[in-house]
């Protein structure tokens, strides 16, 4: 008669924790080893560093005007030159970058949280819950993102907070649809049925078991939507619905430079380059994250 060995609960929980950590560190290792992911991560970290430590790496107030500095070309004193109101464009670009990063991170984080929870619950419970939630999502998806954001900001008024609300509202439907699809693909797997047979509640099954296996595509979606949020925020600022003057924003700087390109080429180049670098890093990082955490993508590669 074979002997059955039982592992202590403490040993099993410790082993499961180590397995989870190794999966996390394994994904991070694959992300860093991917040249595309490494480039995107380095660029993003540099931009985040500049935004976080803006008061320490700039030596001019972004809103202070210098009476003798109208349209000065780039120099050591003003690395990005000055604008028509004699303000330092380097400081204004760095502070505008801070606003873009803050809006994209917070707004997408809030929208993703609500969308993922709604999608998971909709896919898990099905029935009338699924029908009601998905019809609401379909109604939200019927409106193009920029038009919906314009409507929200027009109703609530311009400002960073209202732009963030518009972006969060715009991101909820896509995350809800993707989370529901992931839930439906995992809902009837053996480990879910085993957890339910052992008496695990719905919330524990959804957020304690299924989420670990369904989160991979959603992380990629977060990076992609952060890039979309940056574009949407810049578009609203370009239309004058974002950060209120005189506070800077990347879209607002590009908009202000339109009528001054012939006399100050640097006015649009440096804010536009910062915006392009941010978008490039987020898109590179999204592709690399997908390859790092998606075994099917790695297998095709």
C-alpha cells in the first residue's frame, strides 16, 4: 500500500508565493532582455524622472516672464528657448510632461479598475448581470472617444480634473470588454470548478484565482491606453480644454506655437519631441509586455 505524504500548509503557501514571485520576476527578466522593452522602459523612466523632479532640474519658473527674453533661441540659460511671452520653454515642457503623465496614469488606472471589475463580474455571473452591463458598455462604445471626451469636458468645463474624468470614462468600456472575454475563457476551467467545489465564494474565485490567469492581456491594454490617454489629453489641451493658462501642457504648447513657427522653430519642436518620446516609450513597452507575459506570443516569435 503506497504511502501518501502531506505537505504542511505553511510549506505549500510559501511554495506558492515563491512560484508567483518567480513568474513575476521571470516576466520582468524577459521584458528587460527584450531590446524593444528595454528602450521603452529607459525612455519612460527618464521622462518620469524629469516629471517627478521637475523643480530640481529646472531653474526658471514656468510662468515667470523675462522682459528681455522674447523668442530667444535655445541656449544654456534657456535650453529650449523662450516663447512669445518671454517664458522659459524648457521649464514649461517639463511641467507639461508632468501633467500628461499624471493624467494618463491616474485616469487610466481609475478607468481600468472599474472596467476590469465590471467585465470580470459580468463574465462570471452571466445572465441578466451580463446583459445589463454589456448593453451599457455597448452604448458607451457607440461614441468615438474624442467626441465623448469633448462632450464631457464641455459639460464639466475645462481643467485637468475634468480631462482625467473624460479619459477614465472613455477607457472603461474597452477594459470591460476585454476583461469579460478573459473571464469567459477561464470560467469553466478545472481550477475554477475545483475552487467552487471546495466552497470558495464568487469574489474569491474571481479575484483570487481567475484574475492571476486573466490579467496578462489587461496589463498590455493598460500601457496602450496610457498612450491613448496622452494623445487624448494633448488633443483636448490643443483645443484649449485642458490645463488652464498660464499653466503649461504639451498640447497647449504645440497649439500656441502654430502662429510663431516662422520666427521660433524651437517653440513646437521641443514640446512635440517630448510628446513623441512619451508615446514611443509607451507603445514599445506595451508590445514588450505582451511578449513577456503572453506565452503564445513568445511561441510564435
